[in-house]
C-alpha cells in the first residue's frame, strides 16, 4: 500500500517543473520520485530551470528518505535549478526541507519559502526575468 503520492508536470518552454508531494514517503517511493524527477528534467541538459514545489500535504520523512531527497536537491542544484519556490503548510516540514537544502546546497541554496501558489508564481516569474532572459511568461489562471 502506497503511503505517498506525487505529480511532476514539466513546462519546458517556461522552464518550470511543477512538483507536488503528498503523504509519508518510504524509501522505494522516494527512489521512484527521484527517477521520475531526473527523467522530467533531462530536457534541460544542465541549463537553468525553475521548480515550484507544492509540499503542503507531504509528511515528515525518515532520516533515510531525507538523505535521498537531500541528494536529489544537491544534484538538481548542480544540474540547473536556479530557484525553487517551496510551498508548505507545516512549519516542521518547512524546517526539514530548509535544513536539507542548506545541508546539501551549501551557500548556494536557491530555495524561497512561499505561502501560496500565487506567491510561488510571482517569485518564479521574477526569477525567470532576472536569470533566464527570453523565456515566455508563466501561463496559468489569470495569465495568457
């Protein structure tokens, strides 16, 4: 029985990967997430991209799962993530992800904690204009 679920929705033209994680991840589930994350972001070939990480329904992870996730954070930063808008409704979960990002990204952490999807989109749009010139504006509710 799966205790966790996730969705990955990639928008290569906008250079944004939308991630949604829910539930309590076991090691096998995190390994599958990592495999699919790598597949979804392969199209960027190390070029800059943005991540909107909606983790409002994710539960605190075990140490082993946290280490797997931290390794992915480190790899993603090295492979082109220039900004990750992190949305969480749990203070403890937000602190866990912040600790992982610091531990695995060092001084180059690019995580921005946000409180709503709208704020996440605004943060990513500002980063896109600053860091990835020539990329079209984000689409979505209220956008062309």
